[in-house]
């Protein structure tokens, strides 16, 4: 890909720092697309992975199960609210959403309902890069507008932010519920689609609508899961239990690819049958890879042992203090913070290549996209390092 800033060669990582081949050290403001929540190279995760590597790096998950996966599934079920207790492992966020969509669609087929094959998703959303997940991303703002016309057709509508918008959404759902398998939404923060925030009340209303029309509710917590918005899972802030939830990214503390699609008991029961055609039609080769499960179990240990949510609250307070002055700068449209997510939105997309170069010159690794300059640091970042990141944002953002 021809870019204004060719990729830099990373040589090693530690904590919140990336060392380049040429010896430069960058403070990481985005934790490798918000995965490395404990910072890079946490010794506890490294030890768990190296012990698992010696014991059993991989074994197929068809006809066989193993302790790291069973333990991880039990721990996730215990952490998630309600009866979200049936865990299907895959290897990336996109695939976890694919599986959720397939699960919701097959749920209805298994129940003998053939027409409920459409998803309702929201503008500003991002759910992945595979063909089906592309079809439920924002059609304009996503990375996929080129593919309009070749993607499966689902309903992508405005997220109902207030009561009036919700009434319109209700009318829409009443008209279409007979063909809708599920509503799919990123809870509290629509991430890669634009770092857009919404209130927990929006999710409560969606839960009510889904119940009223007998539609499943899928929450994509690939971005928000594991503390990023201030609670372990964003759905906790709304006090709702989705029918299906997807997790990935920080699941392994950012060390390797792993994802989970977790269903409530009533969804699972539609698949629990003597009829082989009722089994969930998915089975990726590397599902529940033991190394990745060991990393994820070690990551959950760290959430238990160390006060990650306290760190997120401290990061939120510091981001609010230190990014707020950006609001007065020329070319800034909005400044917003939720949990360990700080966003400066510009009036218009800047020259991104030049902006990225200026950030690297300042010794920080921040990756603006479109009109968004954002920080999603490791929860373990030192306050001084976070200040260096916010200093850099304040320095580069004035765009006239
Ligand atoms: N869902 C959400 C909410 C995401 O933020 C992302 C990635 O940014 C995905 C799904 C896709 O995950 P992956 O890139 O691991 O396929």
C-alpha cells in the first residue's frame, strides 16, 4: 500500500513502549488497537504461554477439549452477567461476530422459523472485515463502501439516541420484526467507525424493543470488553443481559488472536439436539488454541489481582483534564472521554500522513483516522507517559 508514512519496523515492546529497529522508542497511545491492556510483555502472561507451549501448543477442538479452554469458558461465564454461559471460541473479532450472526440466524432456523434472516445494525458501527461483518458496518463511514452492492443486505439504521428517535426505531422494528433475527450493536462506544459514544439508556431501550418483538440482541464487545469503558463489560453499565455477546482484542491481554461468542441458555438450547443439523455450523481449525487460552486465563488473573478498573478511572480523569484544552484549539469539533478512551474530533479530516509523521517525531505512537485523533492506552500506563501522549495531541491538533 502506498502511504505517506511507510510502516516503521518494530523491534521490541515493553510496557507502554515500542522500540523501533533504528533504536527510536515510541510511547504507545493505542495499545495495538486497544488490545494490550496490561502493557506489552507482561511477565505473568509470558510465563503462562511459555508453560503451555512446552505442554501442548495446539490440539484440535473437535472431539477433544482441554483444561485451558474449559477454565476460560467457565471464568468468562462467571464474569458475564445473567445466564451468558455458553462459550464458542474462534480466533478474531470479525469471526466472533460472524459466528454471532450465524448463531442468531440458525437459532431461528432451528426453531422452525425460516424468515428471520436479517440483522438490524447501526450507522457509525464497525464489526469487522469479513464479508458478512462488512454488511453490518456503517455503509458510508466504514472501510467498505467500495463493496456496496455485493454485500448481503441487512438493515443499517440510525442509532436511536433519544426517546423520539427510539419511537421511530420502534415503528421500524414493528414493520420488520418478522424478518429480523437480531439487533447488533457495539455497547456505549462505536469504536473503529468513529469513536462515537452513546448513553446506557440507549441499550436499555434496545433491550426492551428486542424483547417486545421477540428479536435477539447481540452486543459486540470486541472493543469495549475487558474494562475499556470503565466496567469490565459495557453491558454492565446498562444493567442489561444481551442474548449473545462477542469478545476478542483484550481477551488475551493483546498477546495473540482469540475470540469468543457467548450465548445465553435459551439460545444454546435451540442447538442442543440429537439432530446433527441443529449443531452450530461453525468450526475453525484453531478454535480454542491452548496457547491463546493460556494467555487469556493469565490476563483474567491480572484483572483479578490488580486494580485495572481503578487504573481505567484514573486514566479517564487524566484524559479529561489534559485533553479538554484541545476544545479551544482551531479545527477541533469535539473532545470526549469515556473510560480509557480519549477522543479529539477535528472539524475536517487532516492530512493524515503528515499528522502521523509529526506524532512519531514527538516520540509517540498514535494513529489518527478520518477526523479522529484518539488515545486508548494500556491500563498500566504511567501518568507521565500518558501526559506525553496528551502533550503530543495538544501540540499537533491545532489545524487551521
Ligand atoms: N468488532 C469491533 C467492535 C471491533 O472494534 C473490531 C475491530 O476493531 C472487530 C469487531 C473486528 O475484530 P478483528 O479485527 O479482530 O477481526
